[in-house]
């Protein structure tokens, strides 16, 4: 069986995804002739045919695929093998298909986040970190942060039990870093001054509506703080607007998107990704 040169993205919806532009321009820039990256929408209604789609990659001779919302967790059972980080995070965002046609699940989101910080010369080892949200991106970023080191991590979530479950899970993997979970409310947010890095991993901010602030507008950031929003559309969420106007460093999720994609690119092609090309393709 000849392993093909096709990769793509599985999710619903995927028509808005920047990944096809990012990867196709990178294949061209690296002289990877014949390689192509395609959107692969797997609708949620009337039936989810995720299993057929994933196993179909093998039949169709794909080299790999990205997996996005809402299938990063549900795709796990269809993998023949799962990397240590994807298993710990409980989600797969990159599938690689080897010459024996085995499907291997990876997760590049957490490392992509860390690589973006590194490129910006932000070192987390001495930082007290506040994370808002406890969903898929929060799980990946918490793992990345704890693997690379931070002084402490507090996770706040609307559904408190999910934050507690995530902290309990991370504690079983990283026992030495102080971890705390609580409900996302004004009382906890008042502890803001003690944090160096604040990360929004909720989906609040994806629209421009006023209620899209995962925050309390009466609380002000300070100049030394870094506010990172994993959302990249819009480029400036209400949270980032507030952070910037308070004088904090405001960073959106485009860099994370590029770096997680760069890691996927290397997994499939065995080559270093052309970061400048990827950034240009997504309007970084
Ligand atoms: P997810 O697993 O669905 O988690 C969503 C999170 O948002 C949960 O913690 C949820 O809290 C919280 N939330 C949703 N609505 C809320 C509300 N009205 N008030 C307070 N909290 C609310 O999603 P995800 O995969 O983590 O993705 C989150 C965001 O990250 C998305 O915008 C996605 O596009 C972005 N993302 C970016 C990158 C990148 O490369 N930059 C990568 C992955 C994801 P509950 O638990 O209480 O429901």
C-alpha cells in the first residue's frame, strides 16, 4: 500500500477553518509535490458518521488528519495507538497513519500553546497562572503548562465540577505544582492581582456581544500581566480589548493555531514547518 500525500481536517463545521490555507501553502513552500490538505466536514445531523470518516482515511490512503470541534474527544476510541500527551489530555487533534495503516492519535494543542509563548520569549516556570474554562483547549493547555512548568495554576469554570475533575486529573500526573479549582465567579476573579498569566479557554468572546466577556468588566488588569485568549476570530475579543486598554499584554490564539499546525505538519511530513509561510497564510 502506498501511503498517499493527502491530509485534511475533520470537524463540524470546518468551512471556516484556516488550516487548509496554512498547510497547502506550507506544502508548496517546502517543495512537497502532490501534497494536499482538504476540509472534511462530518455533520452532526441527522447521524454522526465519525467512525466511518476516520476509518475511511485508512481506506483512502490518507497520510493524516487534524480533528477539531466537536470530535477531538470522541475520535479517541478509533485510534490504534495514542501518544502519551493525547492520552493524558483525553483528546486527539492530529491523526497520523503509518505504513502499516495504523492510526496514531496525537495532541499538538498544548505544545502549540507553549511554542507560541516561547517564540514570544515568555517563560512560564515562575508564573502563577489563572485559566478560565475546563473544556478541550483548557485540558491541552493545562497539560502543556504543567509539563513545561509553572509556579501554580488555578482553573475557574462555569461548571465547577469540570474544573475540579480537570485539576484532580492533572494532580495525578503532576503532583508537585500547586493546583486549585473553583467556580468562575466575581469572588475568585478578585484574586486577579496575584496572577502573571491569565488564559481564556472558554468560548466566550467568539461573538462581539457584550455578554461575551468571561470576566467582570469592573476588574482591571495591571501592566505586568499577560492575557492570552485562545480565540483568534475576532482577533481582538472583548477580553483582549479590556486587557490592552488596561496596559496588560494582550495575545490572541493565532500563534497557538500556527504552532499546533506546525507540529502536525512535521508529524506527517517529517520536515520542519515553514512558520513564516504558515503565519502569512492565516493573517498573523
Ligand atoms: P469546549 O471544550 O466546548 O469548552 C468550552 C468552555 O467554555 C467550557 O469551559 C465551558 O464551560 C465554557 N463556556 C461556554 N459557554 C460559556 C458561558 N456562557 N459562560 C461561561 N463559560 C462558558 O471548547 P474548546 O475546544 O476548549 O474551545 C474553546 C475555544 O478555544 C474555542 O473558541 C476554540 O475555537 C478555541 N480554540 C483555539 C485553539 C487555537 O489553536 N488557538 C485551539 C483549540 C480551541 P462549561 O464547562 O461550564 O460548559
